[in-house]
C-alpha cells in the first residue's frame, strides 16, 4: 500500500467536494479545481475527508495512487489558502510593472516584453524588481513563474536576470586580471 496514498485528505467545511466520473471537483473560497482521477483509482468522500483507493496492485495503479492523493491535497490547499511564487529581478534598468490584463517587463532587450496574465493568476509588483505570482492552482502558478523566469534567466557572472526569491545563484569567477 502506498504510504502517501493511504492517508485521507481532510478539508474544511468551506470547501465543497464532489466526485464526478473521471475526476473530483473541489470548490472553495479562492476558486474551483477539477482534478482528474486515472483509471484503476477511486475516490470517496466520507464526512470531511477524501479517501483514495486503488483497484489492484499493478505497477500503473501503485504509481497513480500516491500521485492522485497528492494532487487532491494540493487542490484542497489551493482553494483554501492559495499558492504563491516570488521572483526577484536583478540588473541595471531591469524592472516590471502591471498594466491592466498584462505584465510588462524591461529586461535589457531593445523592447519591453508584454506577458498576458492567465485567468486564475494574479501578478503583483511591490517594488519594480520584486514580482509575486499568486493563484489557487499550484501547477499554473509554477508554470507562470517559470515562464517569467525564462524571459531572462540569471547569468552566472554578475547574477543579472530573473530568479526565484529563494533560489541561490552560483556565481562563477570572472577572468583573472594580469
């Protein structure tokens, strides 16, 4: 039995859970997520807990058991608390701003980069060099943060670029002067 999969997923009373064919719908104060359930895995709601079980002990069912439980736990946490990724922009003249439904980044290119903010995601810029991506879907928050970071990855010599706030950039020594 999967050590992760056998644990029940508890949820608060503000969250509504409905098992539908092909997935589990989780609705909370922040939004609604439909989590797909693979074949061979079944979900039941008992009181304020979601129980995930598998039908057999095939390799596919075993690998999907813990994954499904983890995805449901992430969805419950997302609709109650939400997820957040913070990015820092390092470089002279590098900055970001939010203008309506898009974020605009000046990252040392000859033109500003406009990024359309997807539905369900909120991008805030406290300082011109600190960007916060928030939302209720963990995968979508991580994907948007990765797309922003990919606009100008941090380089190893001066550390210029966009990086996560908790990321450590390994610096290289420059060319030795004679």
